[in-house]
């Protein structure tokens, strides 16, 4: 469950602006009990920060795994709900490590 094509963030948006935007989102997410701002800003800020900061990337990756597990559990637990009937994407096949040319080359 990776964010598709985060190259947009890397190429189009200035790095200090990304870090500032992510930090502001996380900071105001703490005040989620107030109107307008919300707790949704914390994961959004971590997602923006994960493009540049390794610790945020680790947090985001852990969140993606946790969310995937929760979603899988909910699909098994509540099979009659309409959203649980959405077909899951097939796992992508990993490309072969050896190509035909590499097999014919002497080592």
C-alpha cells in the first residue's frame, strides 16, 4: 500500500517547503479537537515528511502495514458489508532476477 508516484512531491515541490508543510500539518493535527483542523492532519503531515525524512518514512511504512492488517481483519470479520466486497488487487509478480541474456553469459 504505497503512495503512488511520489515523484510529484520530489520534483515539483521545494524540499524546505515540503518539510515546513509536513511539520505544520503534524503540529496543527495535535489540536484536532478544534474546528477546521483535525486529527487527520497528523498522518497527512507524516506522509508529506516521509518523502524527505527517514524516521517519518519508517513511521509511515509501519502505519501502512498496520492499516492493511486492520482492513484485512475488517473484511474477514464483516464479510456482508458492501465495502468488503470490493475485490482486492492481485499481488504483483516480482520481476525475474535472471534474464535470458544473463543465463547465456559465462561467469
